[in-house]
C-alpha cells in the first residue's frame, strides 16, 4: 500500500487536530451545560436537554466518528500502522470503547431526556427516569472527557515505546 507523502501527512494531522478539538470541546461544552445550567421551568428544561442533544449530534459524534476514520487512514496510509506502537493500540481501544459507550448508553440517555422533557415539561423535574438519565449522562460524560484527555496526553507523550512482535 502506498504511503502518504509529507504534505499529505500534514493535512491529515490538521484534520485530525480539528476533529479532536470538536470531540473534546463538544464534551466540555456538554458537561458545562449539564452541570451549570439550572432551568426553572419545563420549557427551560426541554431547551437544556435539546442543547445537550445538539452538541452531541453535531459536534461530539462527528468529531468522534471523524477521528475513527482518520485513525483508519493513518493506519493504512502512514508509517504508524494500527498496532506498531503500544500507545496507538491504547488509543484504538479507547476510541472504539468510547464510541460504543456513547452509541449504546450516553446517546440513549441524552435522547431519552429530550423526549421526556418535551412530553412531561414541569413533571420531568421529578421523573425518576429523567433523573437517572441525567445522573448517568453526568457521570458517563465526565469519564468520557477524562479518557479523551488521557488520549491527548498519550498522543503527545507517546509512552511505552514500540510494540515488539513475537515476544
């Protein structure tokens, strides 16, 4: 498989960094809204829930999926490969795990709260399912942001050296 030239790698890195900013910035924004916006009415609660959903749908998900695709491009058309280095393997595992967790847990909690807040309005404040979704989103989103920051550190520090095959 032919490898990307120097300029191609620079463009790929710029796109990767833009997508990382989307993912981390989106996660940070989502948590700021989640923790620091205090709605007083059912309409405000719905809008808070909807804003969180929009951040997730239009910033976090494209950033995450874009990074997954960029990782595949890096693996195929650069010298990095997929499993040449421990740090890349760890990033792959964390990326896939976070996307799966977001898809099967965080996304349904966020989307569920939008539906509940839209339907229940004032009653959503006391709804057990709404409160559960909120708590799980807050905890899961915080863990996700922490892991994204760990991945950032791993990307810069490149710890653990090169993976040795056959040992």
